[in-house]
C-alpha cells in the first residue's frame, strides 16, 4: 500500500522532522542508496514515536518494528536535507501502522508504511484509550 499516492502528498502529514543527506549515503552511481532512504524513514518513525511518548514507557511496555513497506519513487543526491512527514495509517488493538513520506528538494523520493507492535515482555500489550485518543489526532486523511 505504500504506492498509495496519498502518501506522496506532503499536505497530509501532521508531524515533521528532518535528516541530513550524508556523502556516504550515495551509491557508486552517485544516487542516495535505498538503505540510506530506509534510515531516513526510520528517523521519521522513531521521532514520531518519541514525540507521542511511546519510547519513554516506565511500565515495561515497548514497541518493536514488525514490518516496513517502502516505495522508492525518485532519485536523490547529496548534499541536502530530507523532510520527513509522518502520521497514523491504522491503530489496531496492540499495533499501529505509521505512514511516512520522504521529501527532498520538493519531490517525494520515498513513501512507507511501518508497523509497530506494542509489547510488555514478549506479550502484545493493548493500546489503551488515552493513547488511542492521542494517536487518533494524527490519523492521515482518508486512511
């Protein structure tokens, strides 16, 4: 579903952060490589989760990455900044799916959906009402 054109529209994202394109992010052809783009999207997801308070649980609850679907949409090059938009695609019982778009020089270079499962120990831990209400404010339009 990351080919969904809606994820390429920067106007839908309620949360933003940036990352730096490093010289070492390039492949032999001088393009930013796919691994670096995945790292940018990881920055987007983790910054969003931190800002939502999901990385500071004191009750032993944690989130683990359960999947990432990425569409690489355009070439990009060093140097510069990547703008990373993020929001909620889906809120499940104990999991959430985050949608992100990576934009460089006004172009969406990648879009992704990333699923996170909340665990306490090794057991899925439900998303409570307060957290659900907080996350719902970041639902992407049309999802």
